[in-house]
């Protein structure tokens, strides 16, 4: 397919109208005609075909093939980066049962502990923060084997 596409493109380019050269300055015409009159062999040299080069051209053979794709196929097995393993701190947040936290993230327990330390909050204020602040809303999903009761 590559050769056919190249051939079509080449034919399109050959069929296009070629841009004409810009008009020469009148002085250039007089200069060229003066040089040609001094050296008349230049005109013949321009029109002459070199037989040696033409004979070399007869022996040139071009065989093209499409190159192999350099994009390598990805394997289906991709190695995942290991997650940082941290257990939640404290016993007062047992309802949040998080086993592993990705690196660069922080758990709710650690966030609230940092709030307590920074702002000198009491335990009940931290529990209120957890209860009423929407970002820290905790949703506990029932196990899949039990039927959940739909709320109305």
C-alpha cells in the first residue's frame, strides 16, 4: 500500500502547476545577453546532456519497502507501583477500616489527628468534625452477600 500512496502523491505533484519565477530586472537581461555573447559555448553547455551520467542512470534500480513499525506492542502485564502501607492511628476511629493508603495521600484519621495537634481540639470536636463536615463524610457499604434495605 505504501508504494501506491507514494505513486499517487508523486503524480499529484507532477500534475500541479509549477510556480513561475519572478520577472528579472531589465539590467539582468542585458547582463546575461552580454555574457552569452562573450562566451557562446555556455548556451550549448546548458542544453547538453551528459552521456556518462545518463548511462549510470540506466543501471539504477530502486526497490522500496515499508519500514517495520517502530511502535512495540505493550505486554498485557503491567507492573503496578507498590502502595505505601500505613495503619490508621488511634483506637477511636475503628469504624474507618483502611488497610493501605497510596503514597502522597493521607487518611482521614491522620488528618483529624493533625487537626487535633495543630488547633488543640478536643476529642468530641474532632468527632463533630467527622460527623458534620461534608468532606469527611464516611459511607459504610454493606457486604455484598447481605441484602441492603433501601431507604425511602
